[in-house]
């Protein structure tokens, strides 16, 4: 896959789960990372896990806050001298139920956090560094955005929007910046616990590989798409689902 030595990444939603695993995969290949999340204590622990202040710096805040996004981008450039890779991993899913019954204010909050803040982050990185120096962007979407997602439809709509956002940005920002996405199915994280807790064997049976995803599965795919080995890949969404979509309906 090659080295990422000397490069800097900003990874949002990186205090645990998929975001932390992506940051770990990048650090293992020589990158320095700026990690963001809402809770300072969890971020401090993430920095320790990643190897300390020589390779990782935390910026706590809300991804929906424009000032926080600007501060995170500035921190990457000021601390490590560049911003070569950007990972938009922030996502919320506070609503459960049919779309026709959902409160619209809650729906707007999902779109604002999952979609609008992601575009805002890309805009910030583009203006501050990538327009002049280039780079690569990865967005964490979901298989929920590729098909109907009963009872979590608002989340699915937001992830479908991210898939198309990646396509649009890949065209607009090329050739300076490559933009891709990963679309995981159920990964063993705290965020996804409700989808498998108490019935993990049943949940895993739907995947031809015979298991749920692990955060490291996403981390490894992300490192590939962000690195030079994927230099001719842009505008794509890599499905990480253990073969479930290939199997089709039961």
C-alpha cells in the first residue's frame, strides 16, 4: 500500500470506533493525525492510543460548528505543516421510525450534522491547503445509503446524500484532490450496538464472510483510498459489507 510518511490527516469523529481505527491505520503508515470529537477526555485517550503528541493532536468540538471545523484545519497545518488527507467520519442517528412519522427538526439535524458539516469541512480544507497543494478526501458513508433502510431512513437518506456528494466533489476538485467514500455495513462499534447486540450470530449469518465488520476493516480500506496506491481512484464508494449486497435478498 505504500508509506504515508510526512503526510498529515484530519479525522473527524475519531475518539473511538471507525474514526479511531482509520486514524490508527494512517499512523501505522507514517502519517500524523489531528483527531476531533465532542468529548475532550475520550480524545485524550485516543491520542494516547495513537502514540502521543508526536503523531496525534486532538481538537474537541462539534462538527456542525463552523468555528470548530476551521480550528481543526488550522491545527493540522500549524502543528504538522500540511493537511494532505481529510476524513469525514462524523455521523448521528438519533431518530428511529418510519420517515412519515419523523419530526422534521430531527431530520434537519441529521442532514446538518452528517451532510452539511462534511461539505463545510471539505470547503475549509480546500481553501486553507488543498486547492494549492492537493490531497485526498475520504467520506464514511454507509450501506444504509445504497438501499432502503427501514426504521433508520433518515440516516440512510443522509448517507445517500454523502455518496452523491463524493461524486460531485471528485469532479469539481480534480485533478488536485481525489474524493472517495467507504460504505460499511454493520461494524462492531458502540454506535451500531443496537443492530447486533444479543443476536450477533444471527446478524453475522447474513454476510458471506461469516462475521460482522471490525473497525480495522474500515481503517485498512480507508488507508488504501487515501494513499498513492489509489491514485487513479476518485468519485467511488467502496462497499464494505462482507459480501451481503452480492448475496441479494433472502
